[in-house]
């Protein structure tokens, strides 16, 4: 259904995202939150138009909940660190011959 498989999200993305050590635990799997965020980024839909029902198997998270995680991880620099680490880990697969 999603852009990336659940295994790919678990292996390559979730380890780079911060999870609170204190406070409440998320009632929804963070992999499903990431799927919803990636859908929003891919389609460019408005946050209010995010089809949350298609991403959550158990308890639903509203679009505000998905935005909360996106905003939190953005402010903490998690997405940027994840991207850099993924590039480092897969450097051998990149063709940089045409880079200026």
C-alpha cells in the first residue's frame, strides 16, 4: 500500500527518529505514522486531507497527530540525520560521476 515496505521503514527510517524516553507511549505504531508522512510528502496533499484511515490498522491517529510527529522530528533534525546516514550507508551504489 505504501511507498516503502514496512520492513524498509523499520530497518532504515525508524532507528533515526527520536522516541520520547519519558511521558506517554504512542498508541499507534510509528511505522504507520511514517507511512502517512511519506504519503503526504509524495502526493503534496494538505494535512487536513490526509487519508488517515488507510494507514492505521488499530487505533486511528488524526491528521493533527501525524503532523505532530512530522513537526517534532523536523525540528529535532531527525529527517536530515536519517538522509545523511542513508547516503553514507549506500554510498557505493551512488553514481557521482556527473556531480559538479
